[in-house]
């Protein structure tokens, strides 16, 4: 199959009259169109971009959207997250995942990390999320959590021998899937014991995967880790031996200068969630300093009830704007840098060959309507995509070569039916 848009965003910039050929889920060829062939998909008036990579999300949280929007972090956690996540059975978890995946695809996110912790002492719930991803048609990295802090709901918690054994078996079960990866994810320095964090690391080493962990989202976390373990979060993780090139540290809002230097020295990466950090009033991650130190960065939306949007294009914009506010400088972190974080850089942290339109890369693509008012005037199209583009401009999406959004509508699931089920499940949910 070949796609024939007006413009293609390649690593070298925009190219006109360019075909993108797809074979077995990968881009086989990017180059000039000599003649239109049978089976070509013509996309007049569209530009083709790489699909975006959502490096951190919790999909079930989309079902909690709107419940505690004006609470602080502790209020949100204790009055919304903990009690309402207890209402979800396996069907509810799968429904929340499908809902979030559907919304992300319509916003041009073709890969999603679901940091998943409603495990109920097994892998069946995670498998239900994986099945939902396959059905809706998104590329999924299931960051399978390991959690043993007794303050959290029981269904999040597992024992140290059981959790890593289950994560390892889930990784093995999906190792050869085209669109699914499983990676270990101890919840955080406060949500997982030292033994649990270490056990998750060993699974990552054994299976040679990335390793996800929440780090220093709120100020209280640093104080608590310091009080309990005698070190701030990054130093603590380093003493456990779990800070390295496979580490994806989520948030990192409250790091000291030498923690940034330590992350850089160890090669650890950041999954940055600017909208969520703003929404919960967490603070501002020092992304420009982290990038300058050589730390690799991807962008995440975080859960649907702490953002409350699920668009990586939105996170590109917020990344740039928030750093400008912090530095009082409108020249900081420009459109190209922000676009890179939400695409190629995020894919690289996850170990995925996606988010670049080039031969050999996975065929995860987004078409945007060049006639959309938000992309006018046509001065700097990439800057307009980052700062100005309306979600309505996204018309078509392909994941692994499968067209999952066509003319703005999902091809894989019935959105009306999905929304009917969401309304029925959440009827009467109030604080
Ligand atoms: Zn998170």
C-alpha cells in the first residue's frame, strides 16, 4: 500500500509529491511519485506526520474524568483515585482502556504507555487492556506496575516474589507481538519497597526492556524518601542500582541540581507530563536544564483525570509554553524541539522504531487537513502543528499500517456504542 499526501514530514523536513509505501506494518519506501498505481491511497490536501508517542498514561483514569478536577493531589488521590478505581471490574478496566485509546488515536497518538496498576494479584486485567489496545488499534507499551505499599488499595498490591514473576511472564507472552510490548514499572519510591523496585529492575535486565518509575512528582515525595531512606528520590534509586539507560523516570518535578547531573551521568530518561503537573499543581520540571545535561525526554499526557486531555500535540505546546513562563523567555524550547520530544525522542526511550517517517520504521502515521483554519496562514507548518493545530485537523491515522481513523472517525470500534457504555457505567458517580 502507498499513501500519497501533498506533503510528508521526513527527518529532512517537508517533502512535496512524496509517496510513503507500507509493507507488513513498516515503511518500505519514502520517495517521489512517478505514477499513481492501483491500490494507492490518495490523500489530497493532507500532510503526513509521524504518529505521536504518549510516554506516560493510566488509561482507566479516563473513566474518572471530571470527578475531582479542583482538588489538590492528596484530595484527588484519596477521594477520587483510590475509591473510584475500586469500582472497576475487568470489563470496566477494558472499557476505560478502549475509551482512552480511542480518544488518543483521534488526537494523533499512535503509541501509548499504559502504566497499569489495577492488577488484582494476576495478569488477567493487564491482558484485558492489551486486548482493548489490539481491538481499538493503538500501539501499546503496557508498563506493568509492581506495587506493595500498604497505604494503597489492596487490588494494587502484590508480594515481592509474585509481582516480578507475573511481569516476566507477561513480557514473555507478548515478546513477539507486532503492536504490544510489556515493560516493568515499580510504582515509585513510596509505592514500592526497595525489594520490589530491585525485583522490577532485575526483570528489566533479564528481558532487556526499559524500566518505568514515578519520581518526585510532588514535593512531599522528596521529603518522604529522604525521611524513610536517607536520600532524595534519584539518589535513593541510584543506591538501589536502578538508575541507568533503561530507566524512564516519570515527572521528576523536584530534583536537585546534582540529581539532574546524576540522571545524566547514568543515562536515565524522563517521561515529562506538563499538563498533568500543572493540573495537579505539582510544579515545573526543569526540562531545559535536563535536556542541556543530555537527558533523553519523552512526553506523556498522564491519566485522563489529571490533564484532562489525551493529546501529545497538546503536551508539545505545553512543554514549550511552561518552560517559557519559567524562564521569562519566549525563545526557549522551540517548536522543532517540542515536536521531537513528542515523537522520535519518546519512541527512542521506549525502544520502539517508530515516530520517524523513514524506510524501516514502523508505519504509525497521522494525516492532517491542510485546509483546516488552524493551519493557516501557511508560514511555518511545523510550528503551526505544535502551537496552533486544532484536533479537528487530524483526519486519518495508521498504526502498524492499519488505518484506524478515517476522515476523523475510528474504523475499529463504534464510538457511539463505546460512549453509551461509558455513560451507563459512570451514571451517578459523584464525590
Ligand atoms: Zn503516572
